[in-house]
C-alpha cells in the first residue's frame, strides 16, 4: 500500500518532529504516521532501503532511529524538506511508494 497523497485531508496533524509536521495516528513503536508535508514519508511503510538518501540532490533526508518498528528500525526523515527542489527522484526510487512530494503543499502548514 502506497502513501496516501490526500493525507492532509484524511489525517490529523498530531505533533512536530525536528521542524516538520507529523500526521497521525501515532502509537509507538508500531504506528509512526507520516512525517513532513511538502515532502511526506509514511514511516509505517518505509523499509529504509536508503534509495531516497542516495538519490536526493539536495540532501532532504536524514536517518532517524525508530526502534522496534515492524518494517525497519530506522527511517528516512524529511528533515530538510524546505530544501526540496521537486525533482521527484525520491518518489521514483522508493520501492514501496512511501514518499509523496507535492509542491502545492509547500509552506501551507
């Protein structure tokens, strides 16, 4: 199952994490929600293969520890989503479709 591109309408912003929004539900360690808005990563389906970190030309992503999560114990966090240039490389290389980039969402929250 891919990230919900309509997460802003279908989920509630529940917290902030290192300067970006987190969209619930969050029930650690199993449910971690969607991190980011302009660049959004569904932490619940991210398998941490690292393709987005390797391919992003502006280093939007950083590893973050997610101990005991069933998919992986680290996640690709959109820590610098404000640097995104909308090239969509991260979206294209994600093997589980855990990333959605939408320039229309930039700065709305």
